[in-house]
């Protein structure tokens, strides 16, 4: 009788036979004559389209419009001699991003796996070889190294202090808030409190301590990201309160929340942006006039919050009533039950819809050009109006389309990763 070693007695998952590429193609692409014919036709169409695109890209397209106007695409009319402020803010964001990566991956066996190292290597290769990023490679490569280094540091710190992951959002807020005046003071001036956050906030929202270069001259990707991130951060808590208000047992709160949601959802966004530009100053005292960017952020926030509220409400309705009853049997009151039992489950269910609303908000920033703000699409139209670049629509719109796709896909990928992390149904 053969004795079993301790390692043999340990239960192991059954091995899964992974089909090779030929077997997979035969099963999925050439399973029968119709499927084979359809595969061949689709491949021929894609090959023809790819050939035409490559021929245009290498023989017809005039790509010099992109490097010649890269500064306008990125920051609009932001003073070029103060670009160091933007690079400084980007460096802090990369450092915090790497720190968050390390903290969240503290329990992973290998932080820098083979796929991660390959991705970092490909990113560095693109930075060095891609014509648009090659001039700034001396600044971009250290940022990549900064992300990787801070990820290693964050993982080492989080292993000693496991509860650090609970404070990562607060770390972002506390770390970035002092950097606010770096961007919101495009020209040095004397703010309300010299060198303080109050000066930047006072100028943006109340129009005081006006600098020589108005903030409304901002544009490009910097303005798009500023408005999108501000709108996302502001619309989430407002939408959450509206969703809870619509399910409230207090008639006044419920009716007001329902009226707001239904009214805003029935009005186009462009009309809200126009009303915000005209009507918001009417509700403020004399001398307090928010800048157009602030009014645009307010309009986007009020619009997106109504849709976000419905997404959260759908998640709340998906929670079984037994969850609240079980919490009540344990002695929890209704606010604690909602905060610790119902709301976390509802937000987990509503993650795809919430991120979809964030993506829509990011794309809706293109409407800012209609109210006179030169965000990424608006600055592209200004560049195309230059007689030197007349007719270069395909090159410019393909470039900004790739930028929008990158950020939208990043949010979608992050949403899927969060869903996988929070998946507790198995």
C-alpha cells in the first residue's frame, strides 16, 4: 500500500485544460461553413479598412499640426513660462497614484508582476519613440519611475500599517488641497490671504483678486480634466443625498427631491449651462460673480447629480427588505442601517451605472465650447481656424478622439477592477 505524503493529502483545484489558438479558432471562428464564411468576410473588411487607414496615416495625413500645437491642446492659453506649475501638480498626482497603488496592493504576492513590468516597459518605449511625447520624455520618464517607486514605498508602509487603506481618499484630499493655488493663480498676484488656498477659491468662485491673465483663458485638456474631476467630486454626494431624499419618509423632503430630479432630467444640458452662465450671478450679492468655469462646473454638477440619484436609487431598491429587518433585530436604528448595511450594498450594485454617468459627464465637457470655454474640443476648433492648418480635421479629431477614449476606457477599466474586488457573491 502506497503511503500518501502530506502534500498529496492537500486538496487541490482540478486542472483546467486551456485550448490552444488553433483549437480555439476552430471552435469559435470555423465551427461550420456559415461561421467560416462570416469570419472570412469580416477579416477581409477589417483588412481593407486597416489598409486604407494606414495608407492615409503614412502618405496623406499631415501630422505636424499636432506637435506644433501640443501646448494649446494640453493647456490652452495658460502661460508657457508657468508650465512648471502644471508639471509639479502632475508629479504630485503621480506620486499619490503610485502610493495608492502600493497601499491597495499590499496583500498581493507580487506587486510588479511580469505583466506590470511589460506594461511599464511598453509605456517607456512609447514615451521615447512616439513623436508627440519624445520632446517631453525627460520629464515623463521620471514620472513613470516616480509611480513605480511610490508604489513600492506605499506597499511597504501599508504592510506595517494595514489600516492606511481606509484613509487613502483623505490622503488625496489633504495632499492636493495645498497645491490648489499652483493652478488657480496663473499669474502671481496678491490673493485674499497671500499664498493660501483661500485666494484661489475666492478668485474662482467670487471673482476677487483678479489676476492679469483671466482664468477663462484656460483651455485644452487641462480645462477638460478640471471641469470633469470637479463635477464628479461634487455630483456624487449631491446625487447620493437626492437618492436618499427621494426614498425618505418625510413628505417635504421626498417631494422636493423628486421634483428636482424630474425637472433636471427633463431639461437638456446645454440649456442648464446657458442658464448657469446667466442666472447664477443673479442669486449672489453685488461684487460676487463666479467665473465662467465655476458656473460651468455648477451646471454640470446639478445636471449629473439628478441622473446619479436615479442610479443610486435603483441600487437601493435592489437591496432586499430583509437586510433592514436583520439590522433592526440587532438594535441598529434607521440611519445606521442605511449607512452601514444598505448603502454599501446599493453602491456596489450601482457601480456600473455610476461610472457610466461619470463617463457621460466627462464627455459632456465638450459642450463648454458653446458657452465660450475652450476645452479640448473648443481649442481644437480654434486651431483648425488657423489658415496654416485648414482642412486638417481628420488628424485633429482623431487625436482628441484618442484622448477621450483613453480616459473613458480608464474609468471603465477601473470600474471593472472595483467590481472584481468587491465581488462577494461566490
